[in-house]
């Protein structure tokens, strides 16, 4: 039925629970079978998850949000997964086009070609070949063409 290993006072015990009822259990301890009387059977309860209800407050004025990077006039290319940078094919000042292959990284034992999502100028290169990066790490900063 169930197999257990216990260490009691430095001694190893292999216990095999063969049969259990509300009154007794049959156990094999290191090859010797015992019938054990059960005085009290404990039943384990599954904990119940209780969540507070969420209160939604109405807002009288609309919220204004901006797309990430738009307020500064640049976009940042971030690492999609943790990995190692294998190649960087652009340098600061280079003009790039949408879909251009800008770097290669190894993530999860696969090589990934990273392409640019926008036209622009490479403002900053944060990485070099051989660098290990975490998911979401900034790799390149791309600004709008002047």
C-alpha cells in the first residue's frame, strides 16, 4: 500500500503499510510483520482558500496612458528569454529597418535571431558577445531617425 523510510535514533527502518482499517493496521518493519491497534484515526482536512472580494472604484476622469518608450522617443529591445549573447550585428549610430537581424542569442540550447521591431538609429548597445542576460534585460536602445 505505502512504503516509508524512517531514521529513529540513528537506526534505519523500512516500513511497508500493507493494510489499514479504522481499528488496526498491518505493517511490515524491516521484514517483520506487525498488527498495530489504532486508538484514534486522524483525518487530514484540505485547507480552504478564502479570498477577499475586490472592490472596484469608479473613476470620474479617464486615465491617459502612453506606450512604453514613446514618451522618450525610443524603443528598447529586451531579451525574450535568459541566455547568452552570441553575436551583435549593429553598433551605436547604425540606422536600422523593421525586421533587421540585430543580434543572435542562445537560450534554452537554441540560437535565436533577434530582429528590430521598428525603424530607427541604434542609440545604445548594452551587451557584447559572451554576455549572459536574464529575461527582460535591455539589449539595445533604438531612437527615431533624425
